[in-house]
């Protein structure tokens, strides 16, 4: 098997920064899709694109009911694909929802969703990861600052930055209930984190990030250069963001729950190889090894 060049070293003895080696928008200007040219240019510049209403109120009700069904199903709770809050013991995330649920499988195949991914990535795409996230009120913990690509490269073996995520709100995202924060423009610099990856790191990192966490100094520098954008919006809104955006979210100490469905599309021309900085692959429900294109 031909060796794949590691363009983005990470998990070494010290933190490193590497200028992005890949395009942000891989499709050509005439690649068909639902994103307007000006919005695509903004995505290339900022690393994200917010859509005020991706799905309708009626559709939100369908997906929210399915989320509630899944998180209240004892069989799903017992499944290894469910991640439980360390303190409250409530379900935090359920992975591989497009395989567990035909309702969410249909959402993945929706042209409003997969069409945008194809347009950004310039190819057919497959689902690298899918999950529902549940942030109940009164203490659901947040996700610390990180680049998804740093983890997907180090632990899943994605070679290049040819991956896009979409977070679709199933409840209203207020400024106060632990919403998504992104540093605009941070996707143009790769931050390789210090410290080796422990074996079975995913079991801890899905509850509380540790390996692959940037230093305070690096985060301060990035925030000073790029600022921080907080995303709010009604249920049915969505945020598309590049795999290398520095992002995170705070705890939700309000009474208002925050739930979303999160889908990661990867190009079929960027399929996973062996991990670049981890002793073993993560399980397939976290980092897919089935590269079948979404149709």
C-alpha cells in the first residue's frame, strides 16, 4: 500500500502551526448546488455558512420526535453508540443515527443537505460521522475548543481537509444555552496539538476532550486574530462549517434545552487511511470505514 504523506503533523512533543495545504471550497464555480455564489465565497473566507431555515417547522417536529424516541429507548441507551453525561447520567449524544434511524437516514439523503456538501467538496460524499446531540437544561456540559480535523486526522486517518459538517438545530439556539462558537478564518491554520494519543482515547474524549486540546496560549492568539462568532437561530436553522474551524460550546445552565443533529460529510476522494497519530483506529460508528456515496 502506498504511504500517504502527513501534511498536518500533530500529537507530538510540542504544539505546531501549519498553514492550510488544501482548498476550502473544492468544487468549481459552476459546480451545481443550492449554495449561492456569494454564500460560497463567504464560506471560503470565514469557514462557515449559516442558513436561517434549512428545514421547515413541520420537519423539525418529525426529527425532534425521533430524537426524543431514541434518547428514551432503553435499548439505545445500552448501545455503545450512546454517550452519557458524566454527572447527570443523561444521554449526551447518539452516534451513527443515519444507520439507527430511517428518519435521519432520509435527512442525510435530502438534497438540501447532501447537495450543499457535494457543492463544497466538489465530489460525491459519504457520511464520516453522524449523531444527535442533546443538551438538556440545568447543567449539560459543553465541548471545549478544538478542530474536528485534528482529531479525524490523528485518530481516524483522514488525509486532507476535504470534509464538511452541518449542525441542524432541533430546538432554538439562544445566546445563553450553550450554542456553537466558531473563530472565523481559523480554518486556514492547522494547529497540531502536543501530547500522545492514549489507547481508547475516544471513550474519554466523547465525554470530555483531553488529547487534541489546544493550549491556552494558542487559543488566545487565534481568538485575538479572528474573534469569536456565536451562532443563534430558530429550530430548523443550520450551520455548515469546515472541518478545521476552531470551535466549541459552553455549558447549558439555562432551563432551555438545546438539541441538534450533526452530520459530517467527507469526499469519496479523501477516504480514511490508518490513523496518523493514534495507536489504533476509533470504532466505525465514530469514524466510518464504509465509503459508499450518499445517493
